[in-house]
């Protein structure tokens, strides 16, 4: 599955990614989006399913979110860098 670009959330020329320690603390956590964008309404929940360096520079990590969207025929996943992640709320 190819990542969907989420850069529409922030128009930043400098992309910042997670390091291994940051990512390891977040993988498996539940989240909720604070804003809406294509196919994901505001307030939608999901889970951070993994950290991935396939599409980042210098082996840094993006977090992969699998959204809770049961109406879709297959799971929807998005890749988030540090800047984009600020639009998500980590749930307890």
C-alpha cells in the first residue's frame, strides 16, 4: 500500500520525522484527528500501527495511522510526519 500524502495539512518546506525512540512510544496508541481532510472526517479515531522509513530521508520514521472507517471496503492508512502529527490527539 502506497502512502497517501498528508502534506495538505501543513504547507511546510521542512519535513520533520520521528526518531526510533519517539516512534516506539507511540506505536499501538489510539488517536483522534482534530481536523478533517479527504476521506477522514474530524473526530475520526484510529490506531498508530507502525513506524515506516520507506518514504523518508535519512532513515527517519513516519507514523502510519489506520483509521476506523468501517464503511470503506478496505482499511485506510495515512503516513504522518511530526508537523502533521500535531493535528492528532493521542487518546489515553
